[in-house]
C-alpha cells in the first residue's frame, strides 16, 4: 500500500491543528489531568 504524497494543504491543516492545540488545549491540560 502506498501513501498519498503530503500536499501544502496537508501541511497547512497540520499547522492549524497545532496552533489550535497550543492556544486552546495546552493551557488547560494540567487542570484536566488533575480532574481525571
């Protein structure tokens, strides 16, 4: 099975997801970890 080549669109999507996680998820991770 061969994988499709990674396009600029894939890279931009990954960048958007990474930025969202840094902005919206990471700041709350310690609190969520403590809460279970």
